[in-house]
């Protein structure tokens, strides 16, 4: 949290550089290909090639993001878990997901594709839904925050198809059996 506070102070007084990272990308990846109404499912926020174009002494210090697009008629956000290499600062800074680490993560400390956080949702209704995350660089707590280069914006989404709960085969078999009994019973009377 101290690291995040120092970054916030430097950003507020305009001493923190801002730049984009060319090789770095983010994605929001659902863990389930099929989601049924009533299911709870997870989506990982994954950073790809965090240090691809960075200097060898670069460190990732923190990240912060909010839900952007969310179809609240079909989906309910139920929570977040931040990768344990970070301190979970989500509640402290009022964001959907935020984490900081001291003294920072280097290219040697991180895999090529690193999960920053996992978001959890509940499917409420059938249909197509969109989920998006955003990091607004106007807020010093959002984006990917590095030691030597400026903050990098976070933006990713995915489309999801939520299917209705299928009627079990046993229920269909039971219903057809009942219908046959009714028809047969009606003939005897």
C-alpha cells in the first residue's frame, strides 16, 4: 500500500511519466465456454508480454481496474480475487480489482502471461451478454503502473452466450409416460 501511495503522490504532482507499452496487451478470458442460467463462473484478467519492450530494470508496481461494460439484466458481478503476488487494494481504492506489490515484479519474476485477478459472475438470464474491464488513466489508481514507464491503460471485453437451463431427459421421459397413461386410461373408461 505504501508503494501505491508513493505512486499516487508522484502522479498527482506530475512527476510520473506517461507512455504506452507497444507489446503489452490484456485480455479477459472466461474459464467456461458454456454458461447456463444460474451458473456462477469466473473470468481471468490476463496481461500478455508485460515486459516485452521494457528496460531490463523495469518493475510492475501495481494495477487497478473497474468493470466497464456489464449486462446487468443477464449477469451479476459477485466478487474478485487478486493474484496473491499482489496485496489486494481493491476496497482501499474503491475499484473492482486493484493490487500492489513491493518492491515490484521484474520480468524474471513473472510468466509471459500473468493473471492479475479473477472476476466472478452469476448468470441471471439467457441471451448474449458482454463483460468489459477498463482502467481510466485519469484516475491515478487505475491501469498498469510501472516503475520507469508511465501507466498503461487497461481495456478488454468478451461476449458470452448464456443458455437456458435444459430440461433433463428424465423429465421428458416422465412426462411422455404420464401422457401415455392418461391416453390409455381414457380409452378404458
